C-alpha cells in the first residue's frame, strides 16, 4: 500500500514539473486547443435545441464565450514574456456615484413617535382621538426613522475595473477616489492605487 502511495506522489510531482516547464507558446497552444474543444462541444449542444431562435441564441452565446476566452489567452501569451508583468493591474472602466443610506436608530423612532402622537392627539375627540394618537405615533415613528436615515446618508463612489487578464471588479469608496475612466490602477491589498 505504501509503495502505491509513493508511486502516485512521484507521478504527481513529475506531472507538476512538466506543467511548470511549459513555455509560454506551449501554454498558449494547449489553451487554444482546450478552448476550441469546448467551443465544438458547445456547438453540438446548441444543435440539440429544437427551437431555431433558441438554437441561434445558443450559437451566438457560444461564439461570444469562445471569442472572450481566445482574447484572454492571447493577452496572457502577450504578457507572459514581459518581465514584472502585473497580475493585479488594470484600467478603470467607470465610476458610479451613488448614495449610501444611513441607519436609523431608536432616537429617530422615538422622537418621530412622540411628535406623531402629539399631533394625533390634536385631532378628534373620544375614541377617535385615541385612534388618531396611536396612528400618529406609528406614522411619526416611521417618518422619524426615515428622516434620520436620510440625514445620516452619505455618498458612495463605486469604481469598476477591468484587469489586464480580463477579470472585472468593483471597489467602493466613502470619499472621492480622484480617479477617472481610463486610469491605470493596481489592486494593493484590497484597495485601488494609481499606477
């Protein structure tokens, strides 16, 4: 039993050394073969679709995926020979400024409820006044919570990045990152820095 384990470990080590010894061209060739095989398999699956519009959409999707994978393989091949190629570098594709809603606390809820109850108490008489007080308290509590959330809201900058290897990511900032679309950036420990 231990001889089999030792043989399997030696075989795995030999295979990993061979994979590491691949030149960039050999790696590109194996990638393109794998991508072409996947594309051929996808086209066969599309041929099984009975509806012609679904079959055509399937073929378009397969072609799009094939083109994307080939472009990524070409980019990796081009950048493989460059010394110091940056794997976490990319380009800013867009910046979206939005609003991050604040969080309401018990203070807004209570203050709104009290104000609503006081206003509700001014309406009607008897049971109507009691119902108006309760409805005013509930409505005021809700309004107070929403007002506090709005008052505590802040701007949020979302920077969308496309890495050199084709990956995409988005980074959120609570301040203006002072970046523009097209800027070269690098992911440094989970945040973006300009290159």
